[in-house]
């Protein structure tokens, strides 16, 4: 089930982030921000009575774009369509014509998923992650006039 997330989900989000991103999990302040700042779309995937996935999207109306700041699914729940469901639901709620994200250059399964949903590589950020790995910046353009 995909539903809105809020500040009450902080502890569950911390757990999911650490499981999904052991090298790069966000610090507490950033997690509080993604759950409370304005102009953020935040959705959680719930299964077995707990949060198993999350997407947080920074909505940048002045730039006519949205930025997927984080998207994750617990390892034990991956490959069940949860990340796809998070993407589909979030894209249906966004009104911006451009959606961007960054992903580890070696995260081939995530890159494959994003390509399946129409995201294309537009840039590489060198040594973006703490361990020096590059990030691919991907973008999807949506003709909102036809929606």
C-alpha cells in the first residue's frame, strides 16, 4: 500500500534508510527535513504493518521541475514492484514537466528501473558519494498538457 508519509514516520524511515543505504544513509536532520519541509512530496510503502519503502521528492516550482531526493525499498522487499509503485504514484501526483534524480553509477538494478520508466542519463557527477563513487543524473520529461 502506498500512502503519505509524515513526521511520525521518522523512526521507521531511519531504519529503512540505514538498510537501503548503509554507506550513505541520511543524517537525522535531513530525514526530519524530508518529512516536514514544505514543497516535498513524501510517500511510503507499507507492507506487513511497517514502512518498507519511501520516496521523497523536492518540488521546485520556480524551475518547473521535481527532484527525487531519495527512493528506497528494504532489501527483503525488493523485486516485488514496490519501487515501481512508488514511482507511479509519485509521478501521478506531480505537476512539474521535468523530474530528475541521481543514482550511484554502479546501481545497475535501479538504473534499469529508471530507464524502464522513461528516465535518461543527462550528466555524471564525479566522486559524488562519500566513498568517491560517481552519480548519474537522470531526467524524465513529461508532456503535462496531454495528461
